[in-house]
């Protein structure tokens, strides 16, 4: 993968940081984006200090366009976008969820993912050689939700629809789009599963987690495929978590 260019959003911590480090280790030239510069610098340092740092609010379409322009201007092209920027809302019953919490999650996951994909499309379809790959970070919650996660579930459901649309529209431009749905990886953004997680019957039970490096390995596999092949959807989960049959 030497020479290929990858952009990772939400790269200041957790899944985004792990994926950025893995991509750099595999020989990609990597740009990292997020709201705050300091965590991005920490990611770059962990990856050897060679990453392009592009602080960006993905809910701002002009900022996203400038982000992609900077990546293309610096590296000459864009081959892979890992559309990962994310946030959470308080775990509250639907009727108690504040409007601003709903808007923050929806704007980040639905609108932000769209803006990043849109800017990547514009770059990938016109570069030479043309084409590229977009990998969206979805969630198992899109189709199998937990209680008290209305905003997160609705926003990730939208990501699934967008992934399929991008995969369809990207065909004629040599742009592949796929999605990774992750279950119970333990990061600083994720829910603390060890102390008990709300189940479908509203009981609290601890759940198993798995190491974030396995997510990074999965994304590396998706990113490394030739554009003639695509993983439309992949689920990576803790083996014994109560997903299958949940609800």
C-alpha cells in the first residue's frame, strides 16, 4: 500500500486513532482529522510523527471541503476515507432526550458522514487514476438497538442507507463504499460494558468487549482490496456478546 493516501476522521482517540496508526504502519500516507488538534498530534506521535493533521468540524460543509482539499494538495490524491467521526448522547428514555443532544448526534453521524463522503467523491472521481474507497463506521445499533439510544440508533441507521447509496453511485466512478459495524469494542467513547449495560428487557448485565486492534485489522483488510472487490458490510463483535437474538 506504499504511496496510497488515507484520511481518517475522528482520529484523535479510540477506533480512529487505532485505524490511523494501523494504516500508517501498513505504508499508507495518512491524514487525520478531528475537532481538536492536540489529540490528533498524539495520534501522529503514536504513528511515528508523520501524519498530516487537519483539525476539522465534520458538521461544517465548508470545513470538510477544505479538509479534503488540504489532503489532496499535500499528498496529491485521496485513496481511502475512513468516515469515523462520532459522538454519543446521554442514555435517556426517548421522551427525556434533550433536543440539543439529539441534534448533536444526528449532525455528526448523518450530516457529517455525508459531507465527508461528498467531498471524497468529488476528489476521487476526478483524480488520475480515478477512484477510491470510502469506509463508513456504522453500528450494530442501526438494526439491533439498545434501549435509551434513540439518537445514536437513528443516526447509524441513516449511515447504513448512505453506505448503500454511495456504493451504488460510486460504481461508474470506480469508487467503492462499504461499512463496518462494531459490537462492544472498548474505547474511551464507548459504553463501559463491564459495570452492566442496559438490555432489551431493561435489566443491567455486564457484557464482554474486545481489543480495538481487531477493528483496525478489519479496516485494513477492507481498505486493501482492489477496487474491483468490496466489503459492503462487515460486523466485528465480541464473540459472546448478546447480539444474536437480542430483543
